[in-house]
């Protein structure tokens, strides 16, 4: 079977790139799939993760003008389709051109949208005035309208599926990609956060929480791993809040599994998520987690009070209190960490990829 994936880029350290690298390699090695990936603006160069050498890579340089961009994208995708002749096209692109793909490219090839984030995801903070709210409301409706035009729609969780009106998604979660032989002892005085420096990841919320935690536990350190924004917004904020001595900022690393194993607790303060790989990875390394119950993702993974704490979204005081509880109780950390590692096994690579193979096979039969 031949699958063409379309996504903006695969050369960053994000969850979509990681999952795509793992899934495509498994499909090729286990069942002999032929895979091609189409990206934009040199999005297939200097890859952060290892992609299978048998994958055919396409790329297009898109102009900055939005009208020209759409036409250039449409023209090149049609060329890729003619060249590769896929049996299925999978779109992993939360931009408007991704949602509107069925309207841009006329084809009888089955089209699948694989959603990796909330319908209401915003990478940047926007104004709360009525004009901005109206425009964003229109954008969300347009996303939903476009999503209805795909032949299949794959969501990562029931919570994600519930966001989409008049759509019945197939639910296939992200897979766990770490082996479980690297585990934390939960004894180090390190709290870890993994995520890029963007509004949606809520690092500003984390810094406020950490200021309170640091006052009570000055001997503990917060390690933040993620792509740092050009203006170093959060590094400067930590310094202004006089908590920079207890925080270490790191750029993304390949051996993140060992960083999890060296920590004792993972925190997630995102404003919205998809199906966060960070939680799967950390829990597989025996880390208990504290996360805001944001839309969407954490609720589908964390069993509250068993393998971590789900905090009412935005309740920073409660978040700090539960984080302090884990810091102060090593036995609780270890107990929750063990349950986390056990519970997360429901997302093993073999289980999830069997679902994908059955899904693609069913499309082939019906086409």
C-alpha cells in the first residue's frame, strides 16, 4: 500500500514529526508500505528525528502571498500525486490549507485528516476584543467545515473527537515510543518540563507556579527543555521574577529519555494540547505528572490521583499545592511513578500500529 503524508515540516523536534517518523518506519518494516511525505519551505532538511531511508520526500517553497501560496501548494501537490500514485492521502496540517485540502485538490483518492491538536488551538495570544473574537470564531467554523469534506477523520482521543461538529472520527491514539528499561528513581530534586517556548505551552503559567514552589523548596530545580523563542521571553521573565537561579533552560535533545529518568516529576502547563507525547514518554520513564486539565489530551492519558494530578485549567494555586505534595513525599512520587509506567502500556507501539494497519486496509477494501 502507498501512503502520501502531507505536513508542513518534519525537521523540527515536535510531537508530529516524532510520531510520523516512528509510524512510517513501522509501516515500512512490518508490512512493506511505500511512504512519501510532502512538506513546505525545506521542511524535509536537517531532520531532527530519524526517518526511514526508503521514504520518498517531496518539498515545495511557498511564496509569502497567501493567494499565490494556495495556487503554488495546489499545483505541487497535484504533481506529487501524479508522481507517487498513492492509495491514500493523509493530511497532518492544522493550517487552513490543510483543512481545506479537499476543496483545493480534486482527487478520487481517499483523503484522511489526522488531527494533532485542539480545534481551538492558538500558537500565539490574540486580543480579546470583539473583532478578534469574531475572526477566530470564523476560523474555527472554517476548520470544522473543511474537516467534514474528508473521507475519513482520525482523532487521537474521545475528547478530541467531541470537539468536531457533524463528524464521526475514527480514534487512534499516538503510540508510546520509548522502551521501559530506562526509569527514574524519583529521588532527584528535579522537576522537568518539555515543550517549545510558545503561548499554547503555558510556560508563563509555569513560571508563576514555580515562584511559589521555589519559596517553599529552594533546593529543587526546574529543567525546561524546548525550542527557545528568538526574544528569550521566558528566560527574561524568570530573571525578572528572581527565580532564574533555580531554573535551567535547555534546547531540544535527542536523548530526552535519559533526561526524564534523571528527574522525579514532570509538569505540563499547556493551554491546549493534542495527545501529548511528552506525557506518554515521561510516564513510561516512571515519572508522576502534574498537568492542567486543558483541552485536549491530558485527561485521556492521566488517571487523576493514581499516576498523576489533573488540575482544573488555570488554577495555579492548586497546581502548586499538588506539586509541593509530590516534592514533599518521596513514597508518593514512587508509588505514582510505578502506576504511571504500568498504565501507559496501553499505548504500546504494537497495539497502536495494528490499529493503523487495519484502518488503512479497510480503506483499500472500500475504495
